[in-house]
C-alpha cells in the first residue's frame, strides 16, 4: 500500500511541476515586455533563492558549508537556471510562448540520449524508449502541423530555446549528485549561485535602476519567482531522487497539454480534433518513463 501511495504522490508532484513550469512561459512572455531578459532572470533567481534560503532557516536547517558542494551548486546553476532561463527569456522577446513550450518539451529526448550514449547512470529500457516516442508523437498530435509554421522564423531565438533544453537535460543528470541532500538545499543553493552570476551582468548591461517596468511585468516576475521557480525547484529535486533524470524530465511533455487546456479555458482557444488522442499518448509516455525500473549494480 505504501508503494502505491508513494507512486501516486510522485505522479501528482510531476503534474504539479508540469503546471508550474508550463505557466512559466506565459509569465516570462509578460515579464520581458518591459524588463530586459538578464535583469528579469537575475531578479527571478534572487527572489526565489532568498525565499528558499529563508525557508531553510525557518525549518532549522543550514545550507552546506563545504566548498565541494557549492562547486556542484555552481555547475547546476549554470545548467538549470542561469543559462537556460536567460536564453528562454531572450528568445521569448520574439518567439511565442506556445512555440517555446513546444521546443522546450524535447528535454526528455535529450536526457534519454545523454543517458543512453554517455552517462549510462540509469537503466535504459525499451519502456523508456517507448515513453520518449509516445510523448513526442502526442505533442505532434496536440499542437498540429499548423502550430509548427513558426519554426524557422526567428531562427536564432529557436536555437536558443533548444540549447536551453539541452542544458535542462544535462542538469537533470548532474542533479543526481545531490541525492544525499534535502531537496530544498540544492534548490536554494543553485538559485543563489545563479543570482550571483546574473546580478553583476544585469548591473553592467541593463542598469536596472533606470528601468520603469509595468505592473503586469512585476506581477509576472513575482509569480514566476515564488511559484514557478522556488516551489517548482523543491519539487524538481525531490523527483530526481525517486524518478531519476529521464522520469523527472517527463514533465516537459505534460506542459504542452496543460498549456492547451489553459488556452481553452481562459483564452477561448479551440482544441484540435486530434488533441485528445495526443493527450492520451502523452500520458502513456509519462507513465512509461516514470514507472520504477531496476538499477544496474
């Protein structure tokens, strides 16, 4: 009974993470309308990192003090926040949030390929291969050919999003180094490192004290920082412990149907005839990638 409960909890957390990160593309799109990308992401990581550091303190815990752990935090910060966050924010100045979501949903494919070809730290099963294929096929059904017409326009922006996706896949694998830590520790540590990297660049490039951001951009920044970053990172590092890198990145597939649902409910967008079939493929793919598999000795 306990195993079933844990599996149900993990899948619920995977859905929550997908929703939080699925909404982040809309928050970013609104935010960069009046806040430059580097400053926007510097503020995002600073607010989220400070919030998590405060929570760590309130729980009576302390962040690690050894240099080796902070070196790992710094590497994870580059792979999972500082570089990909900034690339996506820059790209969304000219690219639709929906297309950014679609391109970024390929994270499980890169995680699977990096695992299969390089690290081999997890068992690469036929079931996971099926999950990758089913999820990608489901996305194609959901978004349809029409949605991909923008592919090729603003090429550099789309290349930046794909590069961010590869960073996320690498981060999911490197994140296995934090298995012995409370999930809040690497979440707080990596965001603090990201802020330390980006704030000096923001001060030098954007001179943020001269900016006049809109109320909508500030609200989007706060929502992105607290919910889609601080809370999402805690869930992310917990799932890395129990689902592994390929399983955790499966949330990227769930972002697309969630984004479609938000559009239908709140923006009055229409659902394509093949979307329901695609959603079924996505769910099947996620289940295949998240079911526990035996580890190599």
